[in-house]
C-alpha cells in the first residue's frame, strides 16, 4: 500500500472516531489529545519536550508547507506522541527545507494523521476537555484503539519531568539565530546560570546565552546542595511536561535555593514548581493553553502582551501565600500567568517568553532575570 493511501485512525476515550490518512510511521501511539492554535512552528511544537505524552492537534488547516530543517528544533528529538492535522500539502517549499514533514515523522517513528475534521475535534476538546486517545496508522482496529486509549493513565499525578530530563550536567554556549549566519556564538559570559532541565527548550538556553550567561544544564533531580556547589549567580527553572505536584524532589530543591536569596526565574512547569515551593497549589485545566496568540496582562505596567503558551496545569491564585504577588494574568480566561516573591529575588511566568514558535513580547523577562543577578553581584 502506498504512503498516500495508508489508513489512520484517532480514537478518543469518549468513543469518538476519526478516520484519515497516515502521514508518519505505521504504528499505534497513545496520549492526552490537545489542540494548538499556532499558525506556524509545527517543527518547534513537535520537538518541545513539554508535549511528552500528548497527541497534538494543530488547528491551522495547512501544515507541512515549509518542510523541516535541522535548525528549527527545540530539543534532541520529537517528544509529542503523535500529530493530528487537516491537510498535508503535496509540496513542501522553503529555501531552508531539507525534508518533508511526513518523511520526518516516519524517520522519527512518530505516527500522524491528516484528512480529518480538526474543527470538530477541537470543539470536542473545548467542550469536554482534553482527553486521552489512541492514534493508529497502517492496520487500524477501532475496538483495539479504544481499549488502548482507555488504558492510558491520566496526566494528573504523572511526573514526566524526570523522564525527559538530561541524565548528566552539560554546558550550553550557543546564542540566538540570525538570517545568513545561523546560530551565533554566545558573547562573553557575565553570569553563571544553572538551568534545571525539566524538559528545557533550546531557545530558552539561546536567549540566556545571548545575554551573557554561562549555562550549566542539570538533571531535574539534582539537589539544591549540588547546585550551590556549582557556584551559580542565578538558577533557572525550565518548562516541562506532566503534573508539577508529584515533582517533590524539584519542589524541595527550589524551596531551599530560594531561601538562600538565589536569583530564580521559572517558565511554564518551572513557574508551577516555584508556586508549589512557595506554598501555593496547582490545578488541572480543562483543556489548557496551547498556542502562539494568547493575550496576557502585565499588572505592573498595564500592557497587554501576546504570548506563546503550552500548559495543562496552572497555579491556583486563591492559594497564594502573602509573600507572593500576581504579576501577569491571562486575558483569555483570567488564569494566573506570572508571580513574584516579595521577600526573595524569585519570579516566574506561565507562558513561553522564548516563543519558538510565537511572538517575543515577553522577552523582557529574561532581562529582568539578568537585573536580579546584577543586583546580587554588585
């Protein structure tokens, strides 16, 4: 059977079935089905470790137009459990392209489906909430797919940070990308930052390196004592997949580091973990925020900023202790987007100021982190 006619099936736990055409590996995969509203950046989305354990539906109808290339990746491999799209263009055309999307998925052993009604699927997820599913390509069986989908554990209570994290510390010295020259070498370092890898995206590291940070990336389970032994000027808490509450090792380490007065900056899962370390609680969202067009209010300046988002959990603002103030809120649903401790140099943001994909309206948060370290070493 030719690649153009290989059947594929997406089965949701509520019994809904979508039949379409396979665009990746012929296999079965399971995970939590979510939707992302970004119009571009499918390669960055696929390689974001925060999507581990999730089947990603892209609401933009035409995906694959520009192919893929070795530069537009956010980690060492594809972490998404599968890809769901409406239309795969017959031709991929871009001067940077080195491979088409379908071949890229197939070579990586990732299953994908096209030619389904992604609008209907998105409406189901919005109304009923994110739900588990099974994506099957090649030999498809509705009963087996539904059984597999129903056997998937809930994302709530699932610690995936230690699963996707690096296993040993490593250095990072690559800066941001520029047209004509690719990724640039980082400038001379001014600060040493230890970055916890809970599923860290490369562009976070690039943006820190471009601001003069010498970076040591460490495993999710490294103790506060071992981090302090590296003599950092600041600590970064990365994005990542899964539920933050089971990450007790991270919560304890963050609490200890913050107590020393260490400048600390968290993004996404790192934001949730900082909130838990400060004494707040987190909640599972109905369908989460996944996209590159989410408006956020900076409560300090009154500015409305467009942000990139990817999270299924949130810090509950009703549980914030007295020494934690709200800095940003979502203008989609009013959910908490940013916090800062009033008695320690620590702050965090729920969305993704590093974008990739998405706008860079919130890149100033990296500069805020730099200023905290400048103040500490002054």
